């Protein structure tokens, strides 16, 4: 993976970021939460992209992996990883690893919340030095829980 492919997001990346995020939400979280109203009515690429395009703060906290096409992104807040998503057809190509390593080395990210039932994500973070803690909190408006992971 080429770390030169990682940069701060720009407004023109907003639609691609929204597309990656929403597709991942539908693929990995819809089976857990089963909310048609949220995942297919409320969660739409165009409005999400428009909102992101106008949000300079969020864009400034978002890294993209761009080697000619935006293939993944990581959003952080201070030392927290808020979101890390890669285009699903590109999983296994170390894009998420490159983004996470870059964020650790350049921004000192050291913790995150992961959905307890998202075992694939938890295994990914564990392979990259994060450990589950005993700190849990409920996911808003659901019966599911988030677990805090730290380096």
C-alpha cells in the first residue's frame, strides 16, 4: 500500500465518501438492525454527500485513500477513530490497514467504539494493536452495544 495515496478529504470527495459509507452500513449493519426506514429511506447518498460537502470541519477530520479513485476513508475526532470504511469489493487489499496505520502514526489515534456484533471489525482492529476493554455503552435507540477498543 502506498501511503502517498492518503490525504485529507476535499469537498469533491464527498459523494464517493457517502457512497462508501452508506454501502457499508447497508451491507454490515442492516442485517443486525433490520430497519428499512433508516437504511433505505433515511440513508441516501445525495443528501449525505451534500451535507458532507458543506461541512469543512468533518472533511478536515477525514482521510481518504486515493490512488486515482477514492477507495476508503477514515474519520477521526482527536485520538478517536470515528469511522473507517473501505469499498466492500476492495476488502482484503490493505486499504483499511493503510488508513489506520497512517492515522496512528500522523494523528495519534488510539481508541474507538465498535459495535459488539461487528466481529469482523473487532478482529480487524485487534490485528492492528487494539484491544477490547470492559467499557461498553448502548447504541442509541437500539438494544445493541458498542465496545471501546484501545491501543
